């Protein structure tokens, strides 16, 4: 057995490994500072990135859940392995030969460890691929060619064949030095009545890989009518490597395109993934042996970079309206921030993407994705299709069914937009009546009194957000709506001399979260940035104006939070831009209020009042435009811009 790994080897390997490259195989990262890149934490579910990697220090830390450490710690947490194996994996990665103390120079693996299971799966995959070329695999090759997949495509996706015979693979791997307990732990073999036997027999196989490209399991498709294995598809059981609720077929091929294009296409089968990629839709993935679930979604979120500036979209493809409707309703009831960027694509005539490519070509597959329907629209139109909209009774019943559904959309603007669309889809002349009814239902939802309008479609009611009516509610650090406000307060606390009069001129009303309002008032009470204080003395002077421990902690947090700039020289221009952005948002709210008042006024009946408000509106619009130009002119100095 191998001996102890010397500390000098541990340090040498750590220095040669780029932690950002290792983490980047699991998480989409983007620049967040001079020596910081960030992404969504892989250790807890979050909507805004609090997970930071410091390449120059070789460390990671999540400010949300507190996990942190070096590249070894990251691997241990991600792959559920021990420290020694994490070091060995990184040694393999950089081609470093470990000189074990007391164990010679050869790298040996403990039997049953993760790396042994990876090696067993790799050897099994090599065996299966070779078997696909044998005469016995004619049916498997025919299955692929009938679906327009040639030998090159089979090789691209690693297709293989499990031969007949009870223990052909098992004996092959035992001869290579693996033990049965390792093959059993890897899900490749199992104990039969007369000894160890293979898990898969006479089936077409696809390798399932993790984000790092390692084979961790297999999916097997039935080929013969006399196949006695249960189910058309059989997958590797859950193992140390393979967790069906977390793995996605094709993700090793698609991960970079998903991160680059901010899009993921979720299909239902292995051949659908192949068809999509060959047709040019290189963001396609599929769940393996289970329905697409929340843990799969978390994996995609991290790659899609679902952060403050969310641009990603998830497109579900289905081969039938019934399946699509059921899955869409489930997604509708889930995370609505994500649901707003979720789409449904249903191929014509109940075809799946593989069949569509066979019958209509690559362009039809690309067109299927391009013609995707927003999730909200798909759900609403699906419910409307169940009613006869040619008569009044049918339209009334359709509205009774769909108004509560539209009311569940949390975003106010989106909800009103779909309420207006709903009136048009139903053919209801009084659009405002529909909008008003949706608004009333939404209000009931927020108050938790759905009454008789409870949704009967199977979609669960979405709980109302917790109201933030007092300063004791801590603001989310990465809330995109509050980003400029938070950075403005940080600037005033960290660089009062630079923020100066520009910050002091910002009205308290420009801050919308009670906790941020409290900090803004405290800064004013401490004399504002003109007080002449700085550093710890200035922060202490501000904090002394409250006894609220949460607010004092927030002041400390803001005073120590890193501003997103590349260098110290960029700080003045960044602060100028972020203060302008905060002021612009406040002016924007004033403009919205003025426009609302003007819409309620009659220019002919109250001309003086109308013209006075209109003059104020023009002036505010010009002021807002100048602030926007000032903000845009300085935003390029933020880190990662």
C-alpha cells in the first residue's frame, strides 16, 4: 500500500493547480474584482452569486453558507472524497508523481475509493465501445443508423454495447486487477445466484459523464423483444459517483455552450440530446433514469449564471402536449424568477427531437427551439384549449379557470401584461375588467385568502413574499434592485472624501429598503461625508447613531465590502457612476408618479395643472437622461466590465 503523502508534494501540487479551472468545471465564473471571480455556490441553493474564488491566493469562499478553503477542500466537498484522494486527483491532473513516504514512488489507490470507481467505469466504457464494433452488436448499430447516427457520431457520444453472457464484462475487469466489491460499488456488476454477473446485457449503452468528463455511469436501451431486464431503459443505480437526481446526459458536451449562450435545452432522451447537438443546438441535456428535478435545475443554474443580471433561459422540449402541460404546470408553481425565463417547445405530431430530425432535418430541430413558447403563455393557452371560446358560456368558464392562474404571477408588470393578453386570447372586449379581476385575485394571494378561486389545475399556490416593513429585515446583499443603493452606501462609508457632496445631495427617499434608509439617516446624523472623518473613526461615528445590532452589523458589512473595481485608480470614477445610478433610479420613480398623475388628469378640464405637471415631467426626463449618461460613462471601470 502507498504511504503518507509528504507536505512538500501537497504544497507543490496545490501551487501547480489553477483553482479557477477546477472550480470552473462545476460553476460558471465571472470576474468580480482585481483578484476575485464569482459564481453561484455549488454547496447551497442560491439565486445570486455569493461564491468567490481568489486565483492568486488559491482559495474559495461562499459568503452565503460559509464554505471555504483550497482546491483540495473544494474537491472533497464536491465529490465526497477524502483529502488523500483529492490530492491524488490533482496530481493526476497536473502530471505530478507523488513520492509517498514509506511507500515508494508508484501511485497506488485504496481499493473502493472514488478514483478506483472512476477507473473501473473508464475500463468498462472502453470495453463497451469495442463491443459495439463486434458482429453481435449489429442490432445496436442498426438502431443508431436508423436514426441517422453514423459511426463517427456514436464515437462522439461514446456509445457502446453490452454483450450477451452473464459475466463477460465482470471477468474482463477482474482480469485487469479490479475486485468485485469495486465493480459492485461502481454499479457495473452485481451478485447473481451463482456468483458475480454483469448489470447490463444485450443493450445499447451511453456513458454518463460528470462535469469533469469522467464516466460515472451508463444508460442502457432495450434492443430485443426477449430482453427480460425491466424497462426500455435501465441506468446505473445510485453510487458514490452517480446520483441520478444530479446528473445530466450530455452536460460534458454542453456545459461551455450553456455558460456562453446562457441557454439550456432540456430534452427527454439520449438520442434527443444527440439529435439536438448534431442539428446545432449544442446546449441540450437530458436527465438520466429519473424526471428532471430541482437538483438538476440547480446544476444548470450554476452554469447559466443565474445572478443579479439574469439573462439565462431554460427550454423544455416535450413530445406530447399532455406531458408538456403537466411539466409546465409544475415549473409554473416553482421558482418564478426562473419561470419568467422558462420556455416550452413541443414538436409537431407528437414527435421527439430525434424523430423530428429524422423526418424533417436539422433545420426543423433548430426551428423547434427558435419557436419556443414562454412558460406562462404555454400554461394559459393550454388551459384555454380545454374550453369552447366560440360562445359566451365557454369564455366565461375559461376566464374563471385562468384568471387565478395569471394572478399567481408575482411580477406586477408581467402579470398585467398577461392579463391583457388573456382578454385577447379569450376574446373578451372589456380588457380592463379582466385586468382588474386578475389584480383582485393577486391581492387575495398576497393576503393568503384565495377563497373560492383556488386553482384547480394542480399548480400549488405560491406563497406571498414576506413584507419588508421595518429595518429589522436584512436586505439581500445581491438584490439587483438594490445594488446601486448598497454600493452608494458602501462608497460613502469607505471613501467619504470621494463620495462627498454628490452623496450628501442624494435624498433619503432614493433608498427604498428600510435598513438602507436607516443607514442613510445615520450617515446624515453623523454629519454626512462633509464631517471630515474617515476610516474606522468615520464608520464608528455612523454606527453610534443606532442601538440596533442588525443595523450596526450592516454598517460594518458595507464598510468592508469590496467595491467591484479593477484597480484603486478606478475607484473615483466608479463611485461617480454608482451615485449617479442611485439618483437616476430615484428620479425614475418620480417620473413614473408624474406620468400616473397625468394619465388621471384631463388636459381640457384642468389645463393649468396638466401643463405644470407636464413641464415638471420634461425637466425630470432631461435630468434623468444626464444622470444615465454620467452613470454609463463610468460603469466601464467596474471589475469584469
